[in-house]
């Protein structure tokens, strides 16, 4: 074949990349594979872009293989994922006291799912509740202060009649001041106990793994009596009230999309069922230079709780009638 001959329409070229270097170029035709050599024209892009921009090009990397969409295409495929897919664990070490849920169970936000033994923490809370509400020490200190003030007045009266010395008056004055300071100290300690109680109540909550939102318990990896380590996942939690689809999209098309813009998702439901309206949730700011693709994430409601992981067809609803099949720069 002439090295300058154009690639036939029913053939494709595979460009083999290893760590960003073009290692080999092959031609696929009629179930055969053979080396392909191409002499680039002066006005033709380099590398994998040497192909006609309306042709499909397979770029094989070190790990994955992607088929580049045809420019001008607005229909793509993607795989649905849960709106939220979380692996949850504890912030502390502990022993499992109770597993309150089962795999597949629907839970409401705030519902306890796994509990650790928290007897020590609960005892501390009970102790601080007593200290933060008890007024015995405060009342006793106040009584001492009131007594000190009365004795000081009596001593001053005795001093005025010559029945007491100046030193005795000063001593009673200092004793009364010390009683006042004791009263203020016990009031401060009660305020501190209230703050410590709040901290202890927060600490008790660390022994309970609660649902962060409405959702479904997917898997549980611990049992009652088992020792768990901090930050080790013990439960997988999913929210499929809405599903998301990550769609590899040509950068030229992604530039024309906007977050919050419309799209359609075909779930392969009953025959004749219309596609579901979706919203563009995120558009990647960085694309893959080898394939010219950027990831666009869609989100759509899932009231029937259809399981995630299905391959679906996606169609972008463009805001303008600008043609997409023009040549890429």
C-alpha cells in the first residue's frame, strides 16, 4: 500500500501507547491486523490526530483501551453509579456492642447502625451531669461569704468602741474576701463542668455509627463482640435516590456543555419508554490528552431505586444549533 494513500472508510488504525510514547501503529481490516505506515502531510496534525477527525481511533494505553467517539456525536454510553457510595467506620477503637441493621436495609438519617461498648463514656457523662447541676459547693461557699461579711461588720463596730484592734479588723476583712473568692471559684467550676459535659456527650456519639443521610446498608463487615480499629471501614452505605453517570466526552463537545444543563438517559426500560431527564452535575476541568476526552457527570432521579452499575445511553441536549461535525483545530 502506498504510504501516502488515505485510510479506507471500513478500516481503522490502532495507535499503541506505552507511558505516553507511540510504540506501534497497526491497521485493522477484515479481521486482519498488519503494520500501518503513514507519511504525515504538512497540513495534518501529529500523532493519533493524523486520522480523519470523523473516523474512530482506538488508543491502547498501558492499562485501559478507549474508543474515541466520532466528532459530531451527541449520544454516548456510560455506567450508572450511586449518588453516594460511602465506606463508614469509627474514629476510635472499640468492641462492637450491637449491629442494629442488616444488609439491604433502608435507613433514615441519624439512625444508629453499629454501636460500640460505651459504658465508660456514659459513666463519665453521668458524673458530669451531677457536677454541672449540683449547687451544694456553691451554696456552702455563699453561706461562708455571708457569714464573713457579718463578722466583719461586727469587728468594725467593736473596733469603733475600742474593743478590737486594727489587725483583727483587717483579718476579718481578708477572711470575708477569701469566702467570696471561694464562692466565685465553685461557680466557675460548675461552668467548667457544663462544658466538660458537652464534650463528654460528643465523645459518647463517637461510639455510635449513624446513617449520614437516608440510604441503604449495602454490606456489613463486623459482628457483635468484634474488636474494631479506628478509621477501618465496617459498613458500606449507598444512596441511590438519584444515580450518576460518568460519560467520557470529546473536549470540543464538553466545551459546549454547562453544569446544570439538560441531558437524556435511556435506561433500556420497557419498550417505548421515554428517556429520563438528567442534569449535568460536573464537567471535568482536565481532559485526557491522548484520547481528547473529558469526563462529564450526569445525575438523574431514581424513584424506583434501580440498581447502579448498568450501562446506559446518554444524549446531550445542546443549547445551540451550532454544528459539531466541523474539523477540530
